[in-house]
C-alpha cells in the first residue's frame, strides 16, 4: 500500500479511528480518577572522607575513595540494615521489602551526593521516612567502614537537605495520562483501520470493479436510502442525483450501441439485492424520455419484480408468449409515454432455464430487436442460477450491476467468469449504491430554479455543508421583518382595529374575489335572486340600479386601498377602475366577451356622469397597474406617511399580519 492508499484508508475508516481514540481517552480519564494520589519526599546526603594529613595527595586519595564508595552506599539505602531502624522508629506496618519498593536512591553523575526519594500515600509519612533513611544511612556506613581497633570511621555521611512535606501528588499525572491515552488510541485505531481494509473483500470503488472484471464502468449510481420506497427515481425525482446518474448511464450506453451488432442487452448481477431490476427500469425510462422505443422484458422467472415496480398486471407475460398462448404484441403493455413497453414475466414456470434457452425465446428476442430501438432484459442473478448466462449468450451482451458494499470481490470475479464461460460479451458494468460522490470533496449541485442554490461546480457551496450562508441570510431577513413590523405597529396603532384576514391569491376567480370583498370591512354586497353576489361596492359608492343586467363589478383591491387612503386624507380620490365580466343568461361569463374595464366617469355640462366605455387596451392597462401596485406594496404615499409617522386609521387598509406577508427582502427604505 502506498501513501495514497493509506490516506484513503484513514478517510474511509475515520469514524473507527476517532471512536478508538475516544475510548482510549475515556479509559485514561477513568484510570486517573480512580488512582490513589501518591506523594514523594526527597532528602540528600554528602559522603566525605576524614583525612589525617592536609597534603594534596591525601585529599586526592580521599576524594577518589569516597567517589568509588558512593555507588555502594547508594545500594545500601534499600537494605534491611538501613530500613529496619526506620520502621521501628516511625512505627510503620511495612516490612523492609515493602518499604524498599517505595524507596529509591541515586547518585548524580561525578558527585559524592546521594539523593533518597520515598513515595507514599501520606505526604507526612513520605517526608519522615526520607529523613529517617538519611539518618540511618549516616549511622550504618560509619559502622561498616570502622576498622578493628579503631574508634573512628574514615567515612562520614552528612545530611545536606532534609525532606519536606510535599503539597502536590506526583501521581497520577492527569495531562500525561490523557495524552498517552489519546496517542495510544490513535495508533490502535489506525491499526484497526488498516486491518479492516486488508480483511474487507467487498467491492466499493470503480477501480475494484475494473480490476476484477476487466470491463469499463459505464455508470455509477449513488446510494439513496429512499430507493426501496421509491424505485422509479427517474419519474418521481427527475432532478435528483440518482436521476442524473441514470441519464449519464443512458449516454454511455448509447455510445456502446454504436459498435454493437445487437441493441438487446441483459442486465445481470452476481447476487440478489444489488439493484439490477431498479437499474433496468430506470435506464429504460431515461431511454424512453430521450425518444427511443424501448422494450423491457422481465426475464427473472424465479423472483419477478418489474411488473410490481411499474404497477402492471404480471399474470400474462413472457412465459405465456413462450408456450404459445398469447401473441407477443398482445402481451406487451405500455407504460408512461408511447415509447416504453413492458413484457412482464407471466406465471412462474417449473422449468425457467429450459424456457429461456428454447428456440421460442430466440424468436422473441429477434422480434423485439426489430420492433424496438433498445431491448433491456432483467435476468436472475448469475451465481445462484444459470438463467442470466443463457440470456447473455442470446443477446448483444450483458451489463453487470455490482452493488457497492454488497458483493464481494470473489463473487464479482465468479460472475464475470460465468459470462466468459458461455462466451458472452460483458459490455460494461454499473456500480450501484456508490458512496464515492459523498466522500469526494467536490459537491455537484444540479441546476434548478432555487435561487439559493450555488452555481454548478461551486466550491464555496461544497465547503458549506451546514448551510451557514443560508442561515445567516435567513437571520438577516427575519431581523429586517421584525424591525419593519415593530415600526409599523408603533407608528400606526390604528392598524389593530382592522380585520385580520389571510393574504388573498392573486389569480383568484370571481367567487373568491367576491368573498374577499364581502369580508372587507365597510363594503356591502348586493345579491341577485339566486343569492349569487353580483356587485361589490366600495364605501360611499353608488348602489346598483334595479333592473340592471346581471354583471359582476369587481373592484380591484389595490384601487380600493388607494381610495380608502385618499378618503382618510380628505383628498379628492378618482373613481377606481372597475373590471366587468359580461355574463350570459345564466349568469356565467361568456368566453368570447372576455374582460372589459370601465373608464372613470367624466362629468358633463349637466352634472350627469357619462356612460363608461369598455375597451380591451384599457383592460390590459388596468390589469397591469393592478399587478404593479400589488408587487409594490405598500404604496409610495403610505411609505412616506409611515416614514413620517403620520398613519391614520384605515389608511393602509390591511392588517399588520398582511403587511408582514407583503414585505420583501431586502427591505425598501421609505422615502422621506
């Protein structure tokens, strides 16, 4: 394995490595917490030689002697002769051997010093034992070095540093234990990951498939957990990643058809559950969408599933045609558009292999190849039965579907060998349930109408997996809406008196418009004899005359709002344009008359109002003005009043909830 392979293993099994390291750290923390604190106290002694002469030679000789003897004295520290007096003096319950296990002595290099260290659970005991050993050593060594007949010893041991009671324990060392646990966990995790990779024989990458089969990978279908519930991914989610993967497979298959003598392919797999049936169906749908006449044959006479996935009747199909009970044209069923036809499996026979290898099956394949552009046969798996190999020999080749993480390398190798045994062509392989796209750093975002989606191939979107930019954008939008709502509520207290109603649909029909107008405070609705609203009159408007033709006068909401605001400001308001819908005898709108808009009445010399004249250009202009006003809510006058804090009750004609619905982002600053 090279460096790239090791990095791939680390990336593949990073969860295992992280889990192992976490477990090791937890164990280190537990051991640290459960360990008993231990304290250490140290004392230091100096070894010297008494000399009778003060000559230089005597001093050098004494120094050399003491330097040679210090090593022996260091070993003498843990001897029972030194430790027994300490145990008796301090009244310890230890034996010389147990106490020696907690005592250590060392000599610094090129010195005549001896450092005595004692470790104990009690800091005071540790200090007392260290000082007691120094005193005992100073007594025992002169006794051993005194010659017979001499009263004084040439060697003298003096304590130069007494032990003090330690304040902090020397063990356990929390930081060191956690660091060692983390390091051990990482090493163990990497070892487990490498071992799992070496022992893992499942096929997972396109390189594995190509190395085993020797055929090129013509398609990689990403894994989707919704596939068992939505097998027809191309028709149910046409803009998903799997749908685009099937379209890419369709393109590659069309290039294979150029050099192929037969346009009939059998779709096989090594084992059940690798997705050959769903691959066959979705590939057929994509080919049919491209304009090709496609025939799908359910050649799995043991566990058929094509008719079940497509929702077709499967009792009459391939087996019925092969035994001669039904003609092939009568057994074919159309699905979707006219380009896709399906031949179900029919009833399950007792001898599937014999039927599929018969002369009748050869004739069926030849007839389908002549009548259709592409023929796809869904067959049984290769390893359990021989049906797939028999059909592959009769057709132009086999397409081997390999389930990533499902099939083992030995299984795929055996399936490819079964096709070579019958001299069948393996035109290509399809890696299904692939997770390669999910692991790669490149995230492909398909083009859609979503404005928030980044452009195709955007690396900024690829490195923003948690939608941070979208969250920030939504937060700014919510903050802006909150500020505007607070400003409107503070500067327009009269808005709370209006009725709160949901935002109306722009493309509502006449009945919906009448109901909205009837629900508006201050309007009155007149009804005809059949209790159907015929006119909506704004406040202060003229009532409909008796005996008038049954016409529905629809007052546009934007114009009504403008009139209400103008009336509250005591300014002369123009009469709103009215959209009239001529109706037939039964009160229904005639399709030929269309919409007409009455022009505003003009005063005459006699003071009477002129009859409105309806023209189609005026209607289009009025509808355009209505749409423009609806998009630019609130009106400019209302914006100026809101900015100056001069709202009057009913000036906007809408509730605060409706104002929040009408607000757009980014907010439009009110003109001053």
